[in-house]
């Protein structure tokens, strides 16, 4: 195991060193008139993982994975009317990730409609590409991305958002289709097919956040600013839908809420320290108890410059207490090599996961992230 990990680290470092000789850019924009343009970009995350007891014979599993591959497309008709169309590889095929019309009335008022990420916690709004340590989909505490929407946490609906009070206060409120929450849940059509009678109420989602130091304008979030800002922010998010949990076993109302915190402070040495924390409460109307309960997460990182790029060691702890009396806890220790912000990174992380009634499992992952 030690020789495998060492070899993979050396190979990945060699690849990253060659990548460091060129600049990575998050997309290219082609103008074709006043305030008219089309933009295109690409993102990918690939990884090698060694998982304890993960092989069929009970030995370590050694896997190479394409965790994510995305194409980003955007268009601007004028200063106020824009749009986005993004795709994601789901392991078998390319699927629509986002497809939304964007009406930018002012920085204080924006309206987006279509398929998009509904308001939620900072971790979900940051996603796998912009989280501390990356790889958000391996999360334990933040379950919005697993249990919300059609694909990767996206849902069909409309959201109104903006930044006020000098961009220090951000808000987003939306109405969405919902009806896709909980493991083994059904959509509206699926419920009708098995004879379930449930209300077709929309899902309401919202988030408010206040930035005490530097402002964070925009709709999405990020897990860390990699030392580019001084951040002290508190956010509150929630979702609710009548009969939002549809399963063959029963129907329940869906409710969830969370509060999250991020502090990031630049230091005189050119580095920065960051601390994040969040609390979650999930309610599925006592229908899917494995997805109902309370959760916590906390993490800390420190980024400092080196000869080429920056290094960012970090630690993270997560716990989910399901109402099945089964607790899931995970501890992560990792190191990121930041070559070009979130456009080029190499990371290595060791995780230990403990679940009530099962043996502990360790995982070692080396990941490469690129965005153009």
C-alpha cells in the first residue's frame, strides 16, 4: 500500500509540474456585437483512490475515476439578458447540468429561470470544484446535493437573488419542482404510476448571508478564497415542500435548514488561514429516516505561497446523526497544491469513515482538477 501511494504521488506531482508551465483559463469569450458574446469553458476532476476493504475479496480497492467532466456554455444578448447551459458526465452519459435564462436587472435584483442549483448551504453552492479540499460529493453532513433536484442538486424552477447593503448582504429565494428528496423517492410521475395520491405543491428554497469583512457578490459560493480576501460570513438556508417526500412506503413533508460560517484571514507572511463550520437539520416527515436527522461539519485550512503556486494543508470533520440511530462520522486530512487558483489543483487526502454497526473504513485519494 505504501509503495502504491508513493508511486501515485510522484506520478501526479510530475504531471502537475508539467501543467504548471502553462496557464489555465476558466473559459474563453467570443464577442460578436455590443454587449453580445458567447463563452465556452471546460472543467474536469479525476482521481486515484485506495479504499480499505473495498475490493470484492476484502482487500484494498485501487480505482482510477473520472469524478466530473463539465462543459460550460454562456451567452449574453445584452447587459441585462444572459443565459447558461452546462453539462456533466454522470458515469455513463453526458447530461444537462444547468440550463437557465438570466435576467440581470441590477446587482440588487436578478431573476434566473430554468434548471439550476437551488439556494442551499455554502458547501452545496460551492460544489465539488470550489470547496475546501474539493470533492464535495463525498460529503457526509451537507446532503442537499444528494437529496435535492433532478441531477447533482439541480432542479427546475425560478430564483430571485441579489446583493444589497454594499454587497455585504446576499439573498436568494426560489420556487422549484422538488418531489425528488430522499433515498428511493419518486418523482410526481413515478408516484402516479404506483397509485400514490399526493399534493403537487412547489418546493420553496432560500438563503440569506451577511459578510462582515470583504463582500462576496454573486449567486454561488466558495469554500475558501485561497487567500485573496478577508472573509467573515454567516449564512442561513432552508427548503420546504408539502408532500415533498414520495416513496412507495409513504408520503411526508420535506423540511431542511442549516446555518454555516466561514472565516478567512490573510496573514502578513503572504498566507491565509480559514475556518468553516455548519449545522444541519433534515426532516422527511418520518418517511425516510436514513435521510432525516442532524449533522455538523467543521474544517480548517492554511494556504501559503511556495516557489510555484501555493500549498494548502487542511483538516475536516463531519458527522450525520440519522434518526435510524446510525451515526456517520468522517475525518479528513489533506494537502492541496494550488497551481492556478481553482483552475489547476492537485490534492491528496486521507479519510477515515466510521458508521454505527460497521467496520471503520479508510480511504486515500489523489485528485487532479483543471478548468479552462
